């Protein structure tokens, strides 16, 4: 008999439980990798959105990512001093800020995305490449059903 305690079969039959456990493992490992770049998960998400969609107002960015405005201010207060993003008054409306990713932010994001690939390999080590692609496609489809922002 193995010395490793076993999870209850009742739990292993619950897909949401399985997804949660894999998600927690992925989030934990990704968080560790991002900290090596001085980033958190929201910082990573903001840099990705700015690179993929270009400069945006903080309001637009918050809506796109589903980040509370006060939390987005905290993210920008992390990214701007690190010179990963810049925040300037919107010339068309001085009450708003527009934010953009910097060249240093793009380089940091590229390194973080490479680390995300390594985390994927760690978390999904039990799956072959075709299974990983299938899992990704199914997870994306499930998320799209829950959150219309995942379409596209």
C-alpha cells in the first residue's frame, strides 16, 4: 500500500474540484515565476492587454480585464515606477489617464510569457502535447461560456 494519502473518489468525480486543484497549482507556480520579474498576476494581465490592444484609459483597461478601478490604480502604481508602463493625462480629457506599455514592459512580458510556457509544462506534465492542446481548447470554450470577454 502506498504511503501517499489518496483523495476521496467522490471528489475525483467532480470536474469543478479537479479544475480548481489544477488551477491552484498553476496559479501558485505562475505567481512564483512572475515574482522573479517583480510582477503579480494582475500586473501580467495589464501588460498583456496593453501590448495586445495598445494604449487605453484606465477605465477601458479595467473593464477589459474585470479589474476594480482602485485595484487597477494599485497595479499601475507597481508598473509605472518599474518603467514597465507609463501613465499620462489623456490629451482629449485631462480628467482621465491613458496608460501604455513601455519597451521594457514588452521585454518583461515576453520573458513572463516564456515562463508561462514552462509552468504549463510543469502543471500538465502528465499530458502529451495533443492532450495539452485539447485541454486548452476545452478550457477556453468553457471560459467563453462564462465570460463573454474570452471570445475572440
